C-alpha cells in the first residue's frame, strides 16, 4: 500500500475494462479519488459497479464518458475531475486499440484511428494534465500505457507499434521538459496481459500456446500486475523516477529465443 495516494485524484482513460479497470480498482484500494473515463455508453453498467467497489474499499470515484481523440472531451475530463475532487494529481493515459492487418493492405483510416487513439489521445491527456499541474503548482505524475511493442517490431500491427514507439519518445521528451517543475512522466510497457483486447487470441489454444512460448516466466500476465506497477510509479516511492518505461512482461523483451543457451 502507498499511504501518500490516499486522497489524491487520479484520472484513468479507457478505464471500464482490462488494465485501466484494474488500475482504477487498485487506486480505489489506495483510497484515492478515481475518475474513470469510459468510451461507450455500453460501459455504464460496468463503471457503476466499479464506483461501488471503489467506495467500498475506501476510495471515491466518478465516471466520465469521453473520447480521448477529442480535445474537448479531454478538457471536460479534467474539468469534471477537478470540480468533483478539487484538484488533479495523477493522469494515466491508458486507452488504446489495435487491429491486425498486413501493412501493405492497411487503410489510411485504420492507421489514423490507431494513431489518434493511442498516440494523439495520450498526447492530449499529457498536455491537458501538464497545463493543469503548471497552473496550479502541482508536482503531479503522468503515466502513459505503452507496450513491449515500443521495442519489439510487430508485423501486421505497424500502426500499433508506431504508436507505442511514439509514446516512448513522447514520454522521455516531456519528462525532460518538465523535470525542473518536478512533474514526473513515465510509461509502463506491459507484455501479454489477460484483457479484452486479447480475448479472441487467448481463447484459441493454438494462438495462446504461441504467445506463451514468447514469455520466459511461462504465463500470461494479469491486469492487476500492471496496476501494481502503476500505483508504485504514481506514489512518492518513485519520487526520483522520470522518463522511465517500466517493462512488466514476464521477460518477453529478454530475447526468449536465446533461452537455454541457444544462439
Ligand atoms: P482493453 O480493450 O480492455 O482496454 C482499452 C480501453 O480503451 C477500453 O475500455 C476501450 O473502451 C477504451 N478506448 C478505446 N478507444 C477509446 C477512445 N477513443 N477514448 C476513450 N477510451 C477508449 O485492453 P487493455 O489490454 O486493457 O488495454 C489498455 C492499454 O494497455 C492499451 O493502451 C493497450 O495498448 C495497452 N497494452 C495492453 C496489453 C495487453 O496485452 N493487454 C499489452 C501491452 C499494452
């Protein structure tokens, strides 16, 4: 547990499912004020249940609908968070999408959709949070949800890999720019995690087996294992950490092909 997170306000984008949801529930356990951003009206039931669970665990929560690709929606998200809880301390840019297409067939529309959600959406979240922190003299923390694909090339997912590679240098650049203001900006790079984005792939035993072969620790990660890294990065325990990509991947980026002395 991280006592300094008690009473802090955190916004998490794309928080109705998967990693974002696990982060929201974990910040609730830390007794933070959690602002759950969700995308689709279909996610209202889920977010209502999350609010109840967070309140039961001693935190506080509201949900705010919004599309991270829209400037006005991100501005509204910050406005609603600060109106409700008085301030903002932590911004987690988590919303992301992917789709599989051979690169020579990838439409400009699909390219733009992934880049605008995964990269531009995270930029807008960073920009608006930074603006708020600077105007209110807050030494806040920003966490961007990257991926092992900020390092590992990924055929058929060129738009996704490009977006995550972009997040890496965006995070480092902003970290450098705002370090003098003591605003910390870091990323998390999950490996293969058990969330809806992977549901179809992991339901197919052959594809699941193929993924497991890429993970030296031998299991698919749980979203709670990513949330555990997010609360640490947001807390004072990480007070001297900025510009980092924290990799949480069961060893996926350790060149598993070289295991057992191969190569
Ligand atoms: P997920 O599909 O459960 O979560 C993504 C969330 O983003 C969904 O709730 C979705 O509604 C929301 N979203 C999509 N477009 C949005 C928009 N325009 N505005 C607001 N919200 C929007 O999948 P997840 O695995 O929890 O993914 C969360 C993040 O983690 C993503 O950035 C993803 O790239 C990253 N990630 C996931 C894995 C993994 O294996 N699951 C690995 C590496 C990185």
